[in-house]
């Protein structure tokens, strides 16, 4: 029994160390810009737009082949939402989202890696009535490039550019008779630290 | 992965991104503009006045009904074209809701006399106080009163519904809908804005106004 426990413990420690050596963690901060969330015409053009939003990104990746990794990436954005029509800019309150992507990445060269992912974006309910009177979750597809270079003994500096796409609608829009969904594109730029395999 | 496949994967979301959401048709509206002489009056609150300040006399749950009326109309506007808040001090109000009959005057009267068999319990009047230079003098006044016992549940329901109707007048719908299924029908029986009420209010707030509120008192 004692021998069995010893073997299991040894395997667990060795496995964890091996896993840690192959696993990459990162944390970045940056900003995300959005295309128009809703375009409408009510006697004049009306747009609902998100402001450039501060963004936090955390993720991990694990080697699945010599040049490839698979992992997950969690991002959160918090900014403002506003409408534009005529020369009016209406405050639609805050816009808070979180996205979770399953990602794969691979080596491009020169410290640059490509990344592609599929997941979900969640819009948290807003402050009151309006577009985001209730929360909504949409499918998200994205990709981008990461650049890394050693900074400290254990950490790398990482800079990432991302593009993602989803189709936006909300229960409030549907209740108002909107059909389909608006294609929304986002681009983000972030910088941070990564730790793990090099 | 071949380059062609990678390019196709990138192109797909870009192509899909070209599609826009389908906006609802807002063709089904009713005339909301009042006619005074040869003028057609189109009033809406400018963004600088938002949120509109509403004060309601503390009688027969009017403050509570004012809150629910504001919430009902706020839900109509997805783009924050209109908003209101209830205030505690009538001296700072843009709209004053009082219990009782309106005083005699020569303003445009936007009345709702509930005299049919389904809602004979209350009546109300909104007075925009228009002058001849196309300004609405503030505060607007709404008078609402029970025709019978105000404590009765039917009368309370009538007060709630009618105040929502009157708040509709204060936001710029200066006419009644000809359709009985609309809240802005002269003798409404529905509790909240209909799709046609919503269309009308949205179009109103995206149509150039020729009547504006005068400076706040």
C-alpha cells in the first residue's frame, strides 16, 4: 500500500512538473475597439457604438506538438456604450463583457506566434432599460498574433494583437422587432507578461 | 493547414461581418403632432433636458404610478432619446403631476376622459403651456383625478394607466391614436405602450422639432 502511494505521488509530482514545463501562462492589459453594435434608420441614421474599452486578458496554453499549443483565453472588457444620431450622442450606460476562447497557436518565427480560437462572448446586463436590459451570450471566433521576448529570468514580455467577430443581438432588440444580428468586429492590442515554456 | 484553407477561415468571418441586423419597420405610426392654427407642432425634449424631471403629488399612489409610467416609456427608447426621473421638489420639476381637475385656461388641452364602460373611474388632462413663439413653458402640468372612489382597486388601476398615457403626452405625443389597442388612444384600456405607440414615439424623437422647451425655471 505504502509503495503504491509512493508511486502515485511520484507520478503526480513528475507529471505536474512536466506539465508546468509545457504550460504557458500569461496576463495582459490593453484596449479593445468595436465596430458598430447596432445600425438603424429611424427617419435618420442611428448607431449604437461601444467606446474603446480597457481590457484584461488571462490565458494558458499547453504544448500539443512541437510547434503547437492549445489552451484557453479569458478576456474582460469594461467601457461605455452610446448612441449617435444627428449630432446627438446619447449615453447608453456601461458595457461589460467577458469572453472565453478555446485557442490553438503555433510558431510563425522570430518570437511571433499565430493564434486562432472559438468560444463565447457574454454581455452583462446594463444599468437599466435599453439595448442591454438583460444579459446575452454569443458565439465568438477570433485570431491574432503574439510577440514574445525574454524580459526577466522567469517572465517574458508579451504583446498581442487580436481580431474577433461575433453576431450581436439582445433580448431587448428582439422584443423591439429587430431580426437577425449585427456582425460585430473587434480589434484589441494588449501587453503583459508570460511565464512558462519558451 | 494549407494557405488556401487558412485564407478561407479568415475570409468567412469577414464576409459574415458585412451583414447587418434587420431593423423593424416603423411605418405604422399615428399622427402625434398637434395643430394650432396653421402650424403643425412637433415637440420633443432636447438631449440637454434629459432626464426630464417629474414631480408627482403624494396622493393616491401617484408617485408610485409616476415611477412605473416613466419606466414604461423608458423601455420604448433603445437609444436614450428620452429619459425621466422623479424628483422630490416640485420647484425643480419639468412636469408636475397633481391630483384634481385642471384649472380653467386657454392652453391646448390633451384630455383623457374615461367614460366608457371599461374604465369610467378616472380622468386626466395634460397642459403643455405653449406660447406663440413655439416654446413650451415649464413646468408642464398633468392633472389626474378619480371620478368615483379613488381607493377602489379599479380606480387605482385607472390612475396608473392614465398617468402612463399622460406621460406619453408630456414626452411629445400631442395627439391621440385612433386605434383603441394603443395606450395613446383617447380612452385607453391597455396598460403600456403598444408597438404602434413605440413606433410613433421613436419616429417623433428622430423628427426635427419646431417646438422646444423654454428655459428651466
